[in-house]
């Protein structure tokens, strides 16, 4: 049995200044492309070894979530996955029911209480990613 925390996040290509210190009148300037492209990341962190499974998607829906679950199961053959996740709509979609029934010997969901992102370890990873890699920075590609 392996315990995972699962969550989704959206990475946008428009940068915004976040908490930072600068001299008065010397505000940090961050160039932008002037468009609003984004990507969705599905992620699950293995609590036993800290390995992060990620999958990029063009949107956040039940179809891509099912693909992500298939990926996690494939990466952990012959293991039972217990996945802790929030109550997002896509996690309860009718489209998932046949998949979950077919894989009920290998996959169990535990839902967090509503409005409790602080209980999901992956939320902290997404926050660190956004603060250290994305915020206050311009990436040309």
C-alpha cells in the first residue's frame, strides 16, 4: 500500500509580482508576453519516498484526471494506491465510476473535508513551485 496526496494546479504565463522588498521608487520590473496562456498540472506525491508524479494537461477535467490515475497506477505496478484528495468536481465525475470500479483492488480514494487545502501536502509543493520558480521571474520559453 502506498499513500499519495493528489492535487491539480494551473501555471499561467503572465507574471505577477508577489511579496518582495525593493528600494522606494525601484519596483522590480517583470516583462510579459501580453497573453494569458496556461497549463494544468496534475500531481501526486508518494508519502513513502517523496517522489512526485506529474502530468501536464491542456485543461482540468475528468478525462485528464482519469489519464493521470492510469499513469500513477502504471508507475506503481502491483501496488495498492490510497489517494488523499480534495472534493473537486472532477474527482466525483460519473465518467470515473467505471474506471474506479475496474481498479477498486488497486485504487482507494480518501476525500479531505471541504475547504481544507492546508491538509493536502501537495498544496505546499505547488506553493513552493510558484514562489521559487514562477513568481517575480520572466521565463522566455
